[in-house]
C-alpha cells in the first residue's frame, strides 16, 4: 500500500514547494493529490488559462520522486462563471439558491455548467494526460457534500420531466404507478410535473423516490462525462472519485461503474461525533472513533469497484467541521493507516500536508502545523511506512460473510420512515458491527452482486426486492438472514398485493399484516433480548425461532433462510448470527470491547480501539491502546 497526502501548491509560495516535496518523500509518501479546487488559478478569466504554476508544481513534486493524483476542479466553479450563468447554482428544498462563497454551488442538471466542466476537463486532460508523473485522475470532489445532490432548480425540473418521459410509456402509466388518483394528483402530461418540494404536506412517496433516482442518475452522468474525456486523453492512468462517509444521497455503485478505483474520505472522530452513536460510545471512543466506522466504509467502497479502492483523505488530527473536534489518541493515525491496508486499500492519502492558516479549514489539522513544523501525525506516518515496507504486499482473502447494502433502500426508509428512529444506515451498521464483534470478516456488496461464494449472507433490510434476487436467494444453501421491512414495497413504492415480504414469501411462508414503530425508551421484552423502534405482526404457520415473552414471534426460520420481523438489539443479533455461523461451519471468536480483527491472505491484523490495553487470547499478545498487532497466518 502506498502513502500520500493532499497538497495545495497554490496556497503556498513557490519557494516552499521543493522543500515540501523533499519532506514528503522523506516521510515515506509517494503520492500527492493536487488541483481539485484550483479552477480560479487555472482559468482566472473565461478562456484565459494560466498553466505555468501548475506545470511547475507537477515538475517540482515529480523531481522528488512523487506521483501525482490530479483532480478536476469542477467542485469549485469560479465567481466569473457564476456571474456568467447565475442559474447554474443549485436550489435547495426550500427554494433558496446555493450562493457563491464556499464550494459545491452548482446544479448537476444545468446543461450550460456541464459544458463548462467538459471544457475545463478537456483542457486539463489534453495538457497533462500523458505526463509521466501522473498516475491517477480524481473527478470533482465529494459529490453531494453539503446536501447538494438534490437540486430543485428549473434545470433539474426540466431534466426530471425528460427522465420520467423515458421511464414511463405515457403519463397515465405514471399516474397508475404513483397512485395519483389519491388526493386528485393526476397529471395530463409530463410537462405538468414539478419536483416534489414545496408541497403543503408530504409529497407522494413514489414521486420522491423517482426524484431520488433521477438525481442519482444525474450524478452518475455528470461523472461519466468527465471520465469519457479523461480516458480519451490519458492512457494508462486510473480514474477515481473520493466518496464520503455515511452518505447515501446517490447510488455509489452506479457512479463507481465508470471509474477504476473507488476512494473515500476517512474522518473517524468527526463521524463518531456527528452521527447516531450514544453518549457512552462517544465517551469511550472519543479519540479513536468507533471501532467499525473506518472498516465499514473500507468494506463498502471495496465492494463498489470490483475490489480496487483507497483512502483519499485520512484524518491526521482534529477536524474543523464536527460539533466537537478532539485530537486522535497517539497511535491512531498509524492504526487507521494499517487498518486500511488490512482491508485491501491500494493507498492511503492524508488530508492535508500543511494546515492552512486562512479561510474555512484553518482549524483542520494537517501533517504539518501552519508554521511548517511536524504535527504528531507526521511521525505516525513514518512509522506506518516502515511497517508497510516490513510486512510487504497484502492480498485480500475471501470473506465468509456478505452484507447486502442498497442505496435505494436508504431512500425508501428516508422518504417514509414510519418511525423517526428507523435509520437505514444505523441498522446496516449495527448488523455489520455485530458480525465484526464475532471476529468475522465481511464483504459489503450490492443487491445485484454474485452471492454464490459466501458462507453466510446478511440483508439488514431491502424494501424493494427484485425477482432476480429472490430467485438467487432461493437457489443458495448457505444461511441467510433478512431483516424487517424487506419486500414491503413494489418498485413504484406501493404495498405488494400479497403484503410484505412480497416476493420473499416464495422463500419463507409468512405475511406481515401490521407494523408499529416504538418511541425512544419503549421496548418489548424477549428472553435475553429487547425489541425497540420497529415491530411487525406476523401471520404464519411457522413456529418462531425467537419470540417476545408474550408469545409474539420476532424471528422465523425455514430451511436456510431466516426473517427478523423487528429491529433486533445486539443481544438478539448475536444469538441469530452465532447460530448461522454454526450452521455454516464458520468459526467465530467473540472479541473484547474495542478490539477488531481483519485477515488478509497472509496476515491477521488486530486493532485496539480501546483506551486501555487488551489481551488478545488468539495470539497471546497484549495490545496497547491505539495499538496494532500483526500476525503471520500459518507461520
């Protein structure tokens, strides 16, 4: 695995560049990402390019032996371009324009802006596409960051109408699919249909789902336009995009089909603070991040692009954007780096080289302080580079467990949650975490993936189940666990005629006749477990495998398939998954709190996310806080 950093030569005097490049190489870095926010310096006025500074920056970095990841600058259109076409900005759900003065202020659907993007990307690709120092292109930066996937502009409305006309044979077919007879919402022609914002109360959920699908397609199409230009001008270079953490606003599988290597931006401490984790987790993992945050995304993005993935931005110190921003525990930057390697990353790139003394991110730590002195992460990067060199190349081993992840499922649960605590990402994460606590390696895959090589399959929820997937699940013989709400909606967001779980009833004979959501603090007790948030009433002749104390079944089994008719707590999940592992002849090894493992083809890595030493019985080693133990397998 290679190491790199994100660098902004336009932020520093040219006299500093050579020394920065020398220090990067000395630290063990070999990759540098540049250019993704530099449009105003590349093209300060319409049609007037200034390449000299970028030419010199690339030559200086290359002279130090560094390879370049070059970003297209389309996440930050310059002021002159916004003034030239003011309607290119995105419009938020409340009808307000996303103004100039930060970043990501464009609408994916604006044809004029897309032409400008193709022009600047073409100019960059023609100039640098065959440069010997260039190894990878990055398209744009963090698609959708700051809630910018959904735009409600005139351009988006026009694009949506065209998208609907291609999807449905005629407007009556749309009316039937959406159920527009309800509340007299029927349309006479596609031109009458607006985006689903600014309605008096909630818009039709089918309308929302199609709008989410449309918006996701716009992201993929926007990305594809850049990829096509780069491929025509730059042979032998990989293309990537840097995705984000806990982000489901567009279908990453669709966008990743057009790139070579999926990358993501890893900020475990910020994510711990900003997302659903309880006070105990935020206290216990304050300076480490929850033990499954980084791994979850490593496994997710490895599954997005046929196994090729990396970390484009690795947190090196306190960030600037969370509610609270603690420093990592000493050793955590090294741990995060080696954990990426254990999950198959091709590279890890730290964000950023030097902390900026100006503008929005001046409180975001880097490898260096603003005065150029090493920050704590610099020493940890050197140590990580030494260990990577010492243990050599790592190849991924086949994981025994597949966990199915679906962006469309996230949209369905968000559009019509039925209970405000039913959060798709949280449910999937809890299932993933439960598997990891049992010492299992996991592949996260799409609902269209080939599942035939796995010993266990977990599907936390899949409201819309294709007949193709149902047939595949029926043909398999390995243990399969399917969670609540699965098969509860048709493709057009209606309740199936046969009720939930829809087409899955061919696999397991049960019917969901009613659902209820439970407010925070309300629970239904079972034997050694509790149900909260979501509970389904089941009609079936099957005897429940697990039931509440009042006799209501919450988990049912037929042959190799199980259905959980509730939001399972960790105790119930652990019991069910342990039974599945036993049936699949998959060895489990429940881990102490804060310890996680990952196996490659040749090594087992153990990571201590605890603030206390942990004795790891499998190896007989005691692992220090933020420590990593690496053991050769079979040796």
